[in-house]
C-alpha cells in the first residue's frame, strides 16, 4: 500500500498528541529564568570579592558548566529537562549537557576513540555555525565601517 505525502501528513497530525504550548512556554520561562537568575546571583556575589568583573563572569560560567556536567553525569539534568523543556537549553548549560552526554555515550569505546573523538558530535555543529556566524558578523561590521 502506497500513500501520498499529503495523506501521510494528515494521518501523522491526527495521531500525534497535541503539545501544551502555553504550559511548555511557562515552564521554559521559569526554569530558564531560574538558571539565569542563579548565574546573576553568583556574578553579583563574586563582584563583592576582590575579583575583577571579567574574573567573576568567568567563574560564574565555570560553575554553571561544572554543575551541569555533574547533574548530567548522574542523570539528574535529563529529568529536569523533561519538565523544563527549552528552559534548560540556556546556551552555556545546554552546550555543557550536549558535550557530557556525548562523552558518556561513547566512553565504552575507549578514552581516545570513544570519549575524546565523539565528545563534540552534538556540540560540533554549534561551534562551527557559531564561529562562522561570528566571522560573518565581523566581516559585515568591517565592510560597513560600523566599528
């Protein structure tokens, strides 16, 4: 039996559960906002020390990455992500999660060919497109003399 693309699309739409978009957006906002508020709280706390602003920002990012990596390694981050949805994909935590997940998935293949080689399979495109976009942006700024 052969069905057309249109028929398949109608059938898939009819059988797929509807997503609670408003609830998902609220959860993403609350969880993502909480992560950002926590990071800002750390940054403010570090600003009361003898650290420079750049040092406190760097330490805040390091702490967020470490917490995400530890929670991912113990399977807690995935449980949080099931409820928070896109809220956990605040760039630094989502990036750390993708790297740790890949490293854990391929660790049975060895340290070099498994963990090290496969660690950036998910995060690699983010790095490539991020760097490409930054270069393009820099070129546009340079060409139009906006700097």
